[in-house]
């Protein structure tokens, strides 16, 4: 049955038509949303990649190591079988956190079938700005990641299909401990599930179309303990009073994606384009200190519109990507009980107390270069990410509204090299990111005397209670990649 479907001309025309008219995202990436410039580190950079040290270029050129994980149908790029390990570590300056990750991946392809398996163990050391954010006695938290994919491209067919499943057990997500400025203890426990269905179709000798359907579920619970001063008349003194609180961080994301690349054989240049749609549902957004409204759920529409240009010759590459990222988010809160001002009920139970409307105009620019010969390759890359948004907040408790504008830039510099030997390949990839840190607002500093406030929760979407400022930090990431062919 499958060979007939793949070779049926009518079916192929239908598939290609659907891929052209359905908006989607080439990279199948979940679009992260950040309304505050919090430093999070490269915690989720766990899969092998050839291009991460070229600023992560991926619109106009292939990444035969990473592409099979972002789109399972891209397993058709796998050549033979290989086992890859890429131990990595990142640190955030000023003792704001670090992590070490040990991944192991197997990529394999036969004549028609292909697939991947990946396992990763991660140790996270939270920020030392709060010494009791640990769930484990030794101050180190453990995350676990598992993923697998399977795909097929029948002999003689120009279409490949693939499916993938990923699961993560999370006990620490970087940056969360900055969010609860009044808490003396924070514990995290939860999971993330990711399902993907991918398709790649070759049109002639020069054009490739690809599409991926994504479902991602993120569900983490934050157990916090706030300490408030409490006056005891009998003792005539203030005594710390612990108040435990449970916050849930939940996001469900549906993504649909389309990518296009075209080669110009005469010149060596390749052109690529992408369109991305993410529909995010936020059943629960935690009660962060930096927010002035509690218990916000919400929903989001996020888009990527990108174009890439690259030239590859004898393994050497130069390329650029530009992505425009408009996002519209709406969060709100409902009253759990009637709210009174004086003798008048201003908000009834279950009615909205506030509406937050975010409009983002983000963009990303990437520039990458690789110089390669028979025995080695050297990569350099630069990425600049602009995040800018307008927040319109309507507060029904006092019948008021306000508008807030925020903008910041995040810069990432990358460097890498690889050595080629007959039995294996080994390489190094390093990244430095600037422009994020510990965000705060003027209200935070006045009220709480603390600058701790809060992508990949995957999203950090609190509505700030005032103009943002940031105590900047530097994120340094290092990764060593070892690739060994197996079998014939």
C-alpha cells in the first residue's frame, strides 16, 4: 500500500499543493516568547548540530545532524549509521546558574528507512542569589531527555515521511528562580512532551519543500515558600512567617510549518524561505513577583517569516538568515471572589480583573561562515535578536488602563572547529550571549528591595508591573562533539 501511495501521481500533486498553501515553519521550532530579558542559558541545546557554531544557520543550508530532530522526515539526510555524543556546559556570570549535559544520539539509515534515538542527562545548579532553591540536598538538580524518530523514503520516491516523539522530565528550568524574589525556597517538577509529523518533497533537481506538524505540551509545577514578617504582641517582636504556595506553568502549543529551498547550481548559491505559525494556549501562568496581576492564563499567536541565502563550495559555507517574528498574546485574570472598594462591588466572582494585550515586533539576524579542507573546518557566527513589544493593560478593579513599551537586544557570538579522522570526527563549539540577566522593575526595587525577578519555560510571559531594567550577565556555553560511524 505505501509504495503505491508514494508513487501515485495524483497523491503527490495533492501533497505538494497542501504544502504550498498551508502556512508553517521550516524549522519546526517552538517560537519562544519573552516579555522580560531573563538569562536562561543553553539548557535545551541538547541535540547534535553542525551549524550551531555558525550562529545556527538553517534556512538555506542543511544541518545533517540537527535536521532529523527538528523534522523527522529530514532523516533522509542521514548517511549510514553513526553514534554521536556532545557533552556540553554553560555558565552564567555572577553565579547566576550553570548546567552540564551528557547526551548520546544514534542516527541510522538503510535503503528506505531512517531514524534517530537520543538520550540526555542534565545537571543544573541554580543561581546562588537564593541558596534554598534546591529540591535535592546537594544543590544539583537533574533533568532527563528522551527522543526517537522513524521515517521512510521508498526507493525511487521524491517524498519522505517521518514521525518523532520526545519526552523530558524537568526538575529545573533556568531563570525561574529569579522570578520569585520574595521566596526562600523554590522547587520545580514537571515534564515536556513533543510530537512531530514531518514531510519532505523534492521537486526536480533544485527545489525542496518540507512541512512539519508539531504538538508540544509543557507542564511544570513550582512549589515556593514565601516568608513574611509577622508581629507577635506577646513577644513584642517581628517573627518570620512561612507561607507555602503552588504555582503551575502550563503551555500547549500547536505548530504547522512550511520550508522551501532552491539551489542555483551554476553559482553555488542556495535560497531558502520559511513561514511559521504557533498557536499557544497558556492554561496557567505562574504568579511571578515581577507581575502586578495574579493567576494569569492566556493564549498566543506567534509567527516566523524568514529568508536565508547561503553559498557552499567544497564544504566551505557562507550564509545569512533574517527572520521577522510578530507575536500577539492575550493574558487575563479572573476574580476568585467578589472584589469590593468601599461598600461597592467593582468585580464579581469569576469576572475578569485585568486584560493584558502584548504585541511583539521581534526580528533575528544571523551571519555564519565555515572554512573547510580535507582534515579540518573552522566556524564563526554572529546573531542579533531584537525583542520589542507594546503592552496594553486594562485593570477593571480601578477602571484604568496603561500602555508600556519595552525593547532590548540579545547578542550571540559563536566559534567552532572540527577535525576529521578516518575512524571518527571530533569538534568544539562555543557561544557567548550578552543582553540578558536579572530583570527588575522600579516597583520591585521600591516594594521588595530586591532585583530578582524573572525560553524555554518554553515561555516567560509575565506582564511587568512597571518599566524594565536589567542587571546584565554573560552566558558562556561550551560543547564537544564526537561522531563515530558504526556498522558498514
